[in-house]
């Protein structure tokens, strides 16, 4: 995988919430997440041709929970996929959202239940909704807030998995997408982040893989479905002035390619920073933009 994930390309946030709703506990939720016939997990972050195992890790403080969905890429690297954030807002009232990791999803991707009185299209359109659904009735939620609950931390790690789990090959995008559309009827993306206390718990515990982070920075897909490729390089150079003297400095070149149905736009920005003997800095910025139209077939 060499591009940032769309919501339904290799992992369904809506589907993850549906499985959490149907589960009796976080442990059962982890088992369902890693079931082939759930059609929620289609991740292959380490690109070995096999689906990755997703661990479920609950981070709890008081009545707030940050339930992390995490993948081990190898013995040393782990990558958070998303976090289910929930907290009590009143007696027998719980708010919930799942937040996609920004290395894998477009920034500020929040998904939550659709109010029962609302109608929802299956085109995954981002909406603004002020109604917060109370999920106290979900079995998994009641279990987590029960008196006998012990915070769930997945016992599995890279190379050690449950005996029932057998990785499968990732499905083609079209087939996988056809299986996840049904989840959009009950869950939808919103622009408002509601569960703040749980999010504060999660931030210091966030795990990011260097491999995935670099990959997500190289190719991104924004909400307009434009493919954006970006590459930045910095080199130390000796810059020659008109008087023939060479001063220390550095040269940073950023090349960005945007591709849509109209063609490809290439933007190249070069910044040169020189340092003179008196330690004063001089910056020069040059930008060049070219557009290539696609040929009609």
C-alpha cells in the first residue's frame, strides 16, 4: 500500500463501530475484527501479502475510555489504525466516536452512530450533526462500565497470535467496498470531535510506525479524490555569490504532483538559505508550476 487510506479502501471505521456494537466485550470485539467474514479489516501495512492482525487496547481513566486498534508491522514497529473514544456524559448516558489515525485517513476523520430518526445516504458524505447518540444500551458499553470489568489489553504481539486466526490475502478494492457500504446506513463521518476527555487520554499513548508515516506523506488522497504526491529533499550546499565567494547554506526542494481528471500539475519549490560570516541568513524562494493535460483515449 503506497497511499493514504480512504475510509472504505482497506479498513472500515463504520464497520468497526458496528462490530463493537454487536460484541459483548472488547475481547470479543478483537476476535470479530480479525475475522475474514466481518469484511472490516483489509489491512496489509507491512505489504507481505497477508492481512494484519489488529490488537485492541483499552486505555481508561475514570469514566473515559480510549480503545486503540493497533497493528504490529514487525517486532519493533506498531501503528495505530483508529481509536474508539467514549465517555459518560450523564448517568446511563455514553457518547462514542471512532477517530481514524491521520497517517492512514484524511485528517479529522470522526465517525459516529446515525440518530435513529435520521436518514443516511450510502455515499459516505460528511455531515454536520448536533445530535449525540446515547450508546449505553450497547452490550460492549455496558460491559466496559460494569463493576467486574478489567481493562482489556490484547495479550497478542508480533509473531504470537491466537490459534483460531489465519491471515488471508487482501481483497480487491471493488469487492471490499461492496461489502462495507452497508455499514454507512448506521454510522457516518462528522466534522465535530465530541469525546474530548478520552482523546486526552489517548494522545500520550499514540503509536506511529516510521514506515507508515513516511508512506502516508509520500502519497495522499484528499476529499476531492485528487491524487497528491509530495517529495522533499534537503542538501547542504556551497552557494557561490556574484563576487565569487562561497558561503555555507542549504537547499530544500519540494516537488508536489497533483493528478485529477483534467491532468497532472507539477509544482516545484526550491528554498535556498545562506549563512554569511556575520551569521546573518539570506533566504531565496523559487516556485515553478507546470500542468500536463491527459491525452484522450
